[in-house]
C-alpha cells in the first residue's frame, strides 16, 4: 500500500468515530460473548472520573460490591463480587465495557446491575396511581461514565496479597 492509500484507510476508520454521538442503550452492539468492541462515546474515557463514578453512591457505587485496593481511601468495600484488583489482566477493554453495560450477557443471572440498559426493567409505579411511570427511563450511568469506568479499570493491572 502507498502511504497516501494507507492514510486514507486510517481516516476512513477514524472519521466516523470522531463525529459519532453516544450510542444509545438499545443500540449497543454486544457480540456473542457480551463484549462491546467500540467506545460508546467514540472516544477514550477519563480514568480519574471513572474512579469517582465507582466510589460515588447514586452513580456506580461499585465498591459496595467490589474490593479495590487502589480505592482503599474510600471506606466500606463490599465482598458480594470479586475483588477488581488486577482486573485489566483478566479481561480486555471490550469485555470490561460489556460487563459494565450489561453484566448479565457475560454472567447470566448475575446480581450485578446492568448500568447501560433501559428496557425490560420493571417500570417504577407512580406513587398515587400505581401505574407505571411514563416516558423513557435513563440508564444508571451515561455512555461517558461507562467509558470513564472502563478507562479506570484498565489501570488496575496489579494484584496485591
Ligand atoms: C450488587 C453488587 C454489584 C455491584 C453494585 C457491581 N457489581 Fe460487578 N460484579 C458483581 C458480582 C456478583 C460479580 C461476579 C460475576 C457474577 O455475577 O457471577 C461481578 C463481576 C464484575 C466484574 C468481573 C470481575 C472478574 O474479574 O471476574 C467486573 C469487571 C465488575 N463486576 C465491575 C463492576 C463495576 C465497574 C461496577 C460499578 C459500575 C460494578 N461491578 C458494580 C456484583 C456487583
């Protein structure tokens, strides 16, 4: 391939990603193993913000169920799920993205919440009428927050005794 051809090929791959909007929860492309190959935002996440999402109640609150040595300055780590130490050694970025967006495709019957999914949930009832809430529900995390968490998890390449 000539240099200019090679450049054109690279641009053809990159250009649609650069201009892409966030992938909607119903549009996420999972493969047969529950992996999601491409960023939900078309861009890499921010690891520091990912750590915030993971430790913030009302956002990911991942440490309610997972121990993470790197986040030890945040109290109350749960042990419902496995420790996430060394998780970047066990799973690829695509696998981690899939696990966070919808863990049930990787671990059937998991109690881990699907953080980027809005259909098939039982719709919360209206307190007065008992009827299901109307309109679209928001996913637990935004596409950006999912990517930030993925970026943070990719830094967890160390096991501790
Ligand atoms: C309600 C508890 C719960 C919460 C909250 C939770 N998880 Fe999990 N997670 C689990 C369990 C349990 C597993 C083990 C898989 C299974 O269900 O068989 C798991 C598995 C995982 C795995 C695979 C770990 C491995 O090495 O096998 C990753 C990565 C993960 N969770 C990340 C997260 C992140 C990131 C968050 C927050 C955005 C989160 N989890 C929130 C319960 C939870």
